[in-house]
């Protein structure tokens, strides 16, 4: 809150001096003031900021001095302070609830990211299995073909290839090891953005 104490001024009709009249006659842009202002004994108290309850200004009046109004001023300051404190606590609670909702959204986004990663891994395993199946079928067809070849140098070279092919096929086969879920890498902010709706991955 802001506190401002002003000294009131008394206004009286201005009596133009000879010098002012002469200056105004010579120079058309000069204006003689209509009133004179002099400091008075009266004060005005202005309270700004916060949520007003009863008043924002108090002043000396003929029937009541500013000193007699100090209790009202103190009460207004107290009421505005209490309202400001309630608002501050409400904002803290709103921020806390917003963070709770954001953390829940982040948790759900991480679950969805992990599931999508597992599905992609599963699809990659299926593709590798199909690729391995085709390689195994091809190796089997080659073996059948080689067995029909007459003995000689050509068959010896082909049998070398037949001995090499199964081990190579097994390296591609995802079923050569027991299946297991993949390790989920730590998601980047860009990985989570599409899963967060209106939330930011950087904070609430």
C-alpha cells in the first residue's frame, strides 16, 4: 500500500499587479492567473493500493480533524492487509494446485511415451522377425539348390556359403534371445510436448 500525506491549499482571488498587467498588454500569450494558492493548516491522507473497503482519502474538515480519523485509517489499512494476505495465500494455493495438475500431466505423458516406445520396439522386432524369416527361407532354397549341383569346385564354394548363412541369419533373429521389454530412454522435452495438451514440458 502507498501512503501519501498532502498539505491542503487555500484558494483566493488573484489581484493582478501593475507589472503583470503591463506584461500581458505587451505579450498576448501571457495569462494572468485567476487565483492564488497558499498552504493551509489542513492535511489530507491518501491510501493507495490493496482492495478498498470503506474509503481511500481522509482530510481535515471544519467538523472533524484528521487526528480524529486515525482509527478509521488504521482499520482500513488492517482490512486491506488482511485481504492482501488472503489473496497471497489463494495465489500460493492456486500455484500449488496447478503444479500438482502439471505433475500429473507429466506423469501421464511419461507413461504414454513409454508405451509408445515399447510399441515401436515391438513393431521393430516383428519387422526383424519377418526379415529373418525371409533370409532363412532364402538360405533353405539355396541349400536345396546346392544339393542338386554335381560335386566339384562350385559345390565346395556354395557349401562354404551354406555353412556361413545360418549363423548370420540367427544374428538378425529377435527370437534367438528371450523376449524382454526395452529399457525406456529418458524422454526429451520435444518427446513429451505432443502428449501434454496445453501444458509445457518445462513447468506449470
